C-alpha cells in the first residue's frame, strides 16, 4: 500500500461520539516541514514520530517547523543531510476534549443488600454520568493504543462496571434501610462520584457529573413497603375495622334501594363480608354480659343470663329456682320456707360477726361461730 503524504493534517468528527481519531487510521504517513497541522478548540493533538509521542498540541493552525514546534528538533538535528522540505513519517491522534453526556450506568444483575428493617433484599440501581478526557497523552497511551478510531461506547462498558462495583460498597457503608433512601440520593451521588474519580483519573479521564436516578427493590418488596405505609396510615386497626364494617353496611343499604343486577351482586358481596365479620363483633360486644351466672329455661332448657325474665330462645317466662338445703327440693320463686320440709330458705346473719349465712348453715363461714 502506497504511503500517504499529508500537506494539511486535520480531522472533524461529524458523529460527536469519537474520543480519539488517528491520522492516518493505519500505519503512518509522510509529511514535511512547512505542512499545516490544524487543531480545533474542542480538540488536542498528540503528535507521534516513529511510534513515540513527542508532544501534545493545543488548538490553532500550526506550521511544522523547528521554530513553531520546537520538539521536532529532538529528532531532526540527528538526521544527516535533511533539508527543510524533506519528508518524514508521522502519526497524529486527535483527542476530543468535549464533555460526553448521555452516558448511562446500571446494574445488569440485582445486588444483595442487608436492610435493617426489611432483611436481605435485592436491589437494582440506575443513573447517568458525564466525562471528558483530562490528560490526552495518558489516555491515548493507556487505553487507545494503536486503534484508528476509539468511540465513547468502547470504554463505557468498563466504566459502568467500575461504577456499579463502587456503588455496592457505598450502599453497604452509608445506607441502613431503603425507607431512608429518598432523603440521601444527593449524598450518595456525591459520595459515588468521589469513589469513582480515582478509577477514571488513572486513565486520563475526569468525571464531571454523576447522578443516581433510582435504587429499587423487586416488586414484591415494594408491595411490602406499600402495605407498611398503609398500616401506618390506618393507625388503630380495631377502630378501622369498625369503620369499614359500618361503611359496608351503609353501602349495602343503598344497594337495596334499587341498583339492578350489579347492585344486587354488590349487595351479596357486602353481605357475605358482613356475615363473616358481624359474629365476631357481636360476640365481642356481648362478652361481658355473657360472662355472668346463668339459669335454664324450664320449657326449652336453654341457658339465659341470671335475672332474665323471658327466654331468648322460646319466649317463655323465667322464674328464679331455689334448692332447699335440707331436702333438696327445687322451689320456684322466692319463698321463705320450703313447702316440702318447712326448712327456712331465708339467708340470715352470724350473731357474732354479722356475716351473711346461707340457708340452713350451722356454722359461720367467716368466723366459725355456731349458728344453730
């Protein structure tokens, strides 16, 4: 392949995605003293001769001469019989010095995080960052090498892995629970930028901006967080259930007024729910009343609270029954003497301590005094 001869050395990147473009893209080209090197404001040129980088040239139009580019004298003075217009072989790497934006990072696989409230959860994190080349010569020598074109996406995958690795360490050190995440996004972003800065600088790169857009757990963990928030908003669960039951009863009453088939269906659903809730509510409300002494209905033998006048099961009238302590005869009502044996059924008092005595008691249960 014939060698290229360059009178004007320049490059314009139309894509805006190239970090480095080498002229020529393969091998080297011939040029001579008096040739022009054009470097734009957003570029820096790294000048190579015989595979060695001699200098970094800034923006402007440069004439290749020992006066305008003094570093050329390092290798020109040793060349015997070299005329001012004689050719020599060069390579120039144009480095794009603009800020590269729209660079996104994210976790390809969820990372495990120990949350003090939720336990072990798997997290995904996403964000973006911007960067620029800070040291062109270092970047070309350590990353680009002899590649003719080096685009931003070629180093992006490596930098993304670096970011995710540093963020994992940062979360374990500075975050205790996901419930506190919303208030520390900015702080985590600044800390993460500081962590990755050293990794970028050793290749001649600089992180300009770094943002964390989201750190999210799986959907099932998000649902648990939502449920916890709902429970916190409810407060007293007992009062909340009473409110819901009362509201459901009101809605059911409205449906009875005529809602067609849809209303009837909803009424059935509400009724079924109330049918399950109401027994427990009623039992709780009447537990105190049912805890006292009971008597049996003489007609249906159903137990009723003591003092009840009518049976709640059959409607029959209930009377107080007293058992004679002497003959065991059951006596209805409140007579003073047993109609079977004449035993007194009235409760007396101990003549010594005035404690109440059961009918027929011979000794006081309080002081042991003989009463009869």
